[in-house]
């Protein structure tokens, strides 16, 4: 089943971003606004809380027919029957995750270099999270900021592959069309953008997602 990566929501439960709101409510608003895939990313909660929240999120995403992926934690994904996982370079090895998860599970891999992208493709990743696109306060321990030029270089070098691709890091309403336009190579473009704060921290997550969906689906005002 092809996955729609076009408006990829990554959650964040830190107070500065969630601002005391209920994560499931914020995610549901974002789904109403047109988010196509959700990743539950929570670096702080213990395993019990992760499973409880993931379960509640899954009830919501299922109602919208949108896949839920779990960041870092294959065990949590298995525990709640999530549609897949998103793994970084220091998380569980791809081949082990593949063995543990159901055959049709979605596995995405964070990549910031061509080597990492090529390895993830050779492993059989469903999609690559490419970044960091722009420096962002949401994640300050990022290895490298690669911008649209770095992303374009990766896309160009992997253009023979049908792997999915999403850019992440500092993407907002003002730069999303430029990100999509400037990152594309002649034979391969991004399939989507992954957003944290511009949706989760927005006063109106639904309106923010709607605005992203509109910008993504309208031709870039460049050329
Ligand atoms: N990986 C690279 S940047 C980032 C992650 C998880 C955070 C992106 O957050 P934002 O708020 O969309 O800049
Ligand atoms: Mg990780």
C-alpha cells in the first residue's frame, strides 16, 4: 500500500510546543486539517506512558485512515499494533526491526548524508527522513543542517530509487514551497515535508495543517 507522505506530522510533547494541550486533541485537529501520516515522537516519557499515549493516538489516527508510526521504539509499535516506526541512525538496526515487525510495517530512516541514504535504501527502507533542512529550536542536537542544496544532492544521487522522501527541520508556511521547489532534482522530488512546531505549537493546528496542504498542492510561485 503506497503511503502518502505529503504532510507528515511529527509530534512533540514538550511544554514549549504542546503548551499544556492534550496531544490527541492537537493531533486530531491536525488530521482534520489534512495531515497524511503521523509519527509519535516522545523522548521523555517512560515505556508505560508511551504505550498509553500511543494507544490513544492510534484510536484517533485510525478514525482518519492515517498511518501512525512510532519514533525510536519498535517495542511500543508492536505493543499497540502501529503501522510502523521511524528510526534514527542510533536506533535499532534496520534488519532487526524488519524481523520483529509485521511484514507490511512501514519503516522510515533518518538520513543526513548520501551514505546514510544509500544504506537505508539498500536495507529496504520505505522512506527517508532527510535533514536537518534548516536549524530549528525543536531539535538542537542535529548532526548537520543540509538545506535545500544538500537535500537536492541526495535526491539527485538516489533518483533511480523509488524510496519515499520527506524533508524535516525548520519547515513552515513561509518556506515550504521553496523547500519543495529547490530540493527537487530532475528525476526525483521530495514526497513530502515533516513538520513539528509549525503545526503542533500553532494556536490552531487545523488551520495550520490546512494552510500547509494548500501550499503543498499549489504550484510553487517560482520558475
Ligand atoms: N529531526 C531533524 S529536525 C527535527 C527532527 C525531529 C525537528 C523538526 O522540528 P520543526 O519544529 O518542524 O523544526
Ligand atoms: Mg531516534
